[in-house]
C-alpha cells in the first residue's frame, strides 16, 4: 500500500524544465541562425567583389591582347568588352600607369 500511495503522487515538473530550458534553447537557435545568415551574406558579398575584380582584369587583358594597349578608363571596357556591374553597389577604382603597364583594379562595396 505504501508503494501505491507514492506512485499515485504526481511530481510537478520544475519551472526550469517547463519554461526556462525551451526558451533558452529557442534563443540560442535563433541567434545561431541569425549569425549564420550574416556570415553567409558577408561571404557572398566578398565573392561578388572578387568575381567583379577578376572580370575587370580579364576584360583588361583581352583589350590589351586585341588592341596592344590597356584602356584609359573603365568605361571603355564597359562599352567595348562587355564589362557590366551594378554601379550603385560597387565602386571600381581603375588606376592607369601607362599604355603598356597593367592597370591597378580594386573593387569596393558602396555602403
């Protein structure tokens, strides 16, 4: 009989297991997902910048191989060699040193 009375008693769950643990777990998962999204967005932006830089260099080399000189301005590559990019999102710094010296090309993201 003694065991039956003990078995019939319902032991209440602690507030930690009922409320605090699920809420804490939800917050940790939410913060982790947010951090992962920000990280992947940053990586995607860095890859886009590198891809644009490579495309600009490829267009410059193609221009040099066809015309025998490097273009004076980046606009020339856009008009004649198909270089296309979002001017509102990226800034391309194009520095020319001479007709037969490879220009310096840097790409920056506009804020």
